[in-house]
C-alpha cells in the first residue's frame, strides 16, 4: 500500500533502546555521597569517590589500580608485533597504534 504525500511510513517512530550498562554506570556515578577528604566532610559524586579510592590503592602499591588509572589517563601502551622469517630476521614490524605500515 503506497504512502500518501506527507504521511510517515513509521508514525510511532523508532523503538526506544533499553538501558545499557553505560547508562547505569553514568547514572550511579552521578549520585552523591558524603565522605571525609583530608579531614573535611565533602559531598562528592560516586565516580570521584571511586577515582580517589583507586589513587589510594595505587599509592599503596596496588599495581592493577595504577595500571587502570594510567591507561584511562594516557591510553594503553601499544604492543609491537614482530613476524620473523626462517633466519630470525623480522619480515616486518606492526605497531598496533599505527594506522599505516611505513
């Protein structure tokens, strides 16, 4: 059945997407909680409290917390991939961060 001029083929519009994990993390992270920072009570968003806790863990020697913070701040360190021929000489080297092989 053809559509009349000016009539939508989908009058109800696109169906709404359900909530995603990202939506929930954002929503919960924006909630605020009272905590003590340097001896003073402060109302902070949960995401900032989480980051402060990660810094505390990293400063106490937790390597996983340090790595997570560093990767969020500066990005992951690229892992070079080398392919060697039969004589052990590299055929080429691919850097995962490069878009082109030079």
